[in-house]
C-alpha cells in the first residue's frame, strides 16, 4: 500500500546540513495501523511528510498503491493527495469558520458540488460524534473535539490513507483513548490504512498492528507491535517499551529477597498454561510471585511476572531451564 524505498531527506542551507531522514525503507500494508515512534528530532514528521510529498525526498522513492508519487506532475500530485488524509497535533482548523464549514471546505477544494456537500459533512460529523456541533466555532471546542473535526475533514474525500502526526500528543490520557478508539473504528469500518507518528508507546500499544522505531533519521527496529513489545532488541526500543511495561521492583524488596529472581514472559492467554504450578510440582523448589502484570498489545495479552525461586541451587537451575523451555522468554534478574 505504502512503499518507502531508501528515502533520504537532507536539509541544506549555506551554513548547515541536517539529515532529517536517513535511508529509510518501509512497507505498510493495506488496512494496517502502523506506528512510527521516536524522540523529538528523530525524523518522524519529515518521513511522514515525505509520504504525501509535502516534503520532497532528497533521494529514494515513495509508492502509494503502486503509484510512484515522485513521478507525478503537480496537478496529478494534488489529485493523489486527496486519497491521503492528514491530521496534526495542532489541529489547524480555521477559527473564522464553523465546524461545518471547516469540513465542507475540504470538499469544496476537491471540487465536490455544493449540493452534495451538506449531506456529506453531516454524515462525517456524525461519524466523529459531533453531529450537534455543526454551527459551533472551533474556539468553543475542547482539544478532543477539535481533533474530531480535523479527522472529519481529513476523511471528507474518502482517503485510502490517513497520516497522523502526533495527533494525540496535545490531549489528556482519557481524550487520547477516545481519539484512538475513533481511529480504530475508522480503520475497521472503512479499511483505511493509518500511519501514526508518536513519542508515546502507549499509543502503539493501544492500536498499532506494526511499528517502527526511529533514531537519528533511521529506522532502527521494526516489526509487529507485539513482537517489539515482547522482544525489543535495541536499547532505545527497550527504553520506549519500559515506559509501558515498567518492571522496577522496589529497592527494599530486592534487598530482602533470598532466592533467585526470574522474570517470566507469557505470550497470549496464560489461563490455559499452568506453567507455574507445573514447575513447582516437578522440582523441589518454592516459588513466590513478587510482581506481575498483563498488558494488552492491540488486544493480545502479554504477561510479565517476577518470581522468586528458593531451594537447592541445582534444583533452582533445573527449574529455570524447565521454565525456559516452556516459556522461551525467561530472564534471571537477580541471583540468590
Ligand atoms: N524545514 C527544516 N529545515 C531544517 N531542518 C529541519 C526541517 N525540518 C526538520 N528539520 C530537522 O530534521 C530533523 C528531524 O526533524 P523532524 O522530522 O521534525 O523530527 P520529529 O518529528 O521526529 O521530531 C531534526 O534535526 C530537525 O531539526
Ligand atoms: Mg514531529
């Protein structure tokens, strides 16, 4: 659906040369919700703006539905952009226009006749839950409502792709949840491919099927969100995952702990897999669960538990080997 091939973007002035995007290749499939994560300055916005050629890559190629966007004339590109909606952290609504007119303007710009605009705008406002706000001005709306208007506007011309640049970063956590739920619904009902840029791993956890992590203009890690959460390989990715799966044990608990501490990872539902009771039956060791949590990565559970194992060291080691065979991801975090 969206193919990014060896894209580079260099900002060059007489006195400086800044690499915004450094040789990025990504494949985003139709109907996916794809997250791009990274700290400020990593190149996320630049990459997103390259996807609809708001920013012309210095080199590389961008295909949407197999159309090479860089080969299009300006007129063809304007047309192609109608199938790529975009929303931003700052909403960019026109304050002198009502909610209705903000959305209608996108239809007007695309040449939709006036007679057809009204029904379509009302349909879009209903979709985003603002059916009763058509005649309000943006200043009267909350941040979440403003983002809903900008989503309605972005969807006006039935895009195939929706690009979101930090769309929830200015919103409080509960409003963020409701906007993410709306994006999920749009993705499901209309099959729109969504690309979401964010510095919040929570957003990826909530709705992204896949994600890429960016640092210094490069994609350093990419894959299914679940795999990235379960098995991050790069230090930066681990840092981001930590913000969601924070597993620090209190210092005094670590100090008072006599046994070997192991961190166990359960993929999928743990209900059907009595591995903890099995290990305690098979080996003469004692086990205490000290800490644990189950996170849902886009609806699939990922459980992490910290267990203290007590007993003869050889038995404890055998128990850990057994756990490793059963669970794959078992890590000793403190020796006895
Ligand atoms: N128009 C521009 N001119 C010069 N440098 C830019 C421009 N836009 C972005 N940059 C630089 O490119 C790098 C990536 O920026 P950006 O894509 O905005 O990162 P992010 O969205 O991840 O915060 C940064 O170093 C930034 O300063
Ligand atoms: Mg940005």
